[in-house]
């Protein structure tokens, strides 16, 4: 059926007049021009690779909810970090899957200087690689209830937990960690850990604070990877942030900076880019974002179904962090992206 609308054809001259000569598409016509006007780019220097550890030898265990991600025994992790170094990835972040038999109510294993993460630190450090070693400070991989702190009844005790986190940070620093990354969201832990590190001769160990960490549904696959999903009692809403808040993220970040954080982080990533932008604009400090396990899993799942071009979405999602002002991204895609960027 032909419509009865009258559509007058617009002449080029008329269009020039309408646009006053401003044709936005001119700059987009060619590849060289698109590259020339591009405001943000992703480079290998933006990448931090989170790596999961497991006890044993010669183990590479697939994480089912994170296709392409593995848990590595220490010997294998060393090889992966060597690969990261060869690819030019600036830093890796280690997360242990602690044997269930070693987990207890207070996370005692976190203070064992021979625990999985400490052994991995020493083995990696021995190689003398030009890669930063970031270690996770929080009790969840070590507690039988899966919480980041020590519990009394239903309550996660703040100050008691902070004391233990300080001790945990010290043994990690002693094992060779370059950057201590507290992901627990207890109040005052950045200042307490800084003081403790300084008092024990670790003045040069950096702190990357998980400053704005939200109580999020996007952490599910991570909890599979470190084995806390099965054991977690309740949720983490009494210490992680409410997803409805943004001003609170600025207050959290301000406190962490005052307490001595060298770098701050927002987590999850893509759903919280507004927070990244506000923090970067407000404080102008090194600001990172964590593209968390659920974000990774969604992209992988859609790709596996043929619903999206996974590689393209991977690069686009990481570029979005740069656009939002992030100085770097913790991402499970790190080695794959680094390989791709090296080929370009
Ligand atoms: C816990 C911790 C979590 C992540 C990093 N550290 C999960 C949680 O808070 O339960 C999530 C990372 C991810 O989902 O990729 N200290």
C-alpha cells in the first residue's frame, strides 16, 4: 500500500543549508580518520588480570560458569604470570580457592604464611618478572560461612575483622605482594592496614582500595571459582554498598584516600560506570574498575549462543571503562585482549 504522505526530496544544497555545512559523518568516512579523531583507546597498559589459585600441582581446572577461565596450581600460575609478563600486562590479581578443610569460622588460614596465596606470591616473585602482584585482602576465601569478616551471630564484626585483615596484609606483603587490595568493605581498614604496613617496614607496598564495592548479583561466578557460593550464609548487604547509591561511593572513596589508598576501585564495572566517572572527576586519583565475573559470564554466554560477536563486545566493553575515566580494568579477558592488541 502506498502512503499518502508527501515527502519532498531534499537537495544537497538545501541539506547544506539546513546543516550549515556541519556534516558529522565526514570524520567517520575512513579508517585513518576514525583513528585520528578517536578520544579513547584501550592498551595493554590498562589491563589487570585476576587469576584463581588452587592447591596441588600441574592443575588447570575449568570454572564452569566462566568459560575460558581456570583455577591454577601454583606451578601453573607461575607460567601464566610469565605469559602475562611476555604480553606486557602490567599486573595480576591473585584469588585463592582454599581447600574446604582449611576453612573455619574466623578464617584462620588467612594468617598462615604458608597458605596458597603466599606460596604463589613467593613462587612468582622468584622469577623477577616486571609484573605487579596484587593480593586480595578479605576473609571470604577462608571462612566456613563465606563472609568477608568475622561473625558474631548474624553480625559481621568490623573492628575485630580489621585487626585480622592487618595481619593478613602483613603476611602477604612479607610474601612479596606489591599491592594490597582490601575487598572486604570494613570501615577503617585502609588506614589500619597502611599503619601496620609502615610500622613493619613495608612503606613501599601500595594499597588498591576496593572503595566503592556494591552488594551485587554480578559476583555469582566468582563465588563458584573460589568456592564460596555453596557456603555463603545470607548476603553481604551489611557491608557492601547499596546499588541505589552514588554519593555514598564518593564518601567511601574520600575516606579511603584520606586513610592512605594509593589507588581506588569501583566494582562491579559496566553497570557502575557513572560511579567511575564521578570518582575520577571528583578526586583525580588513579581509579580502577573491576569487570566482574558475572559481566564476563554474560558476554561469554551470549557469544556461545551466537547472539553477539564476543570479541567485539569484549573490546567495546573495555573501551567503555576508558571513556568513563578508568585508568585500568581488572578483567578476566586480560590475556585474550593483550594477545589481540599485540596482533594489531
Ligand atoms: C570477595 C570478593 C568478591 C569478588 C572479589 N573479591 C566477591 C564477593 O564480594 O562476594 C568478586 C569478583 C568477581 O565477581 O569477579 N572479597
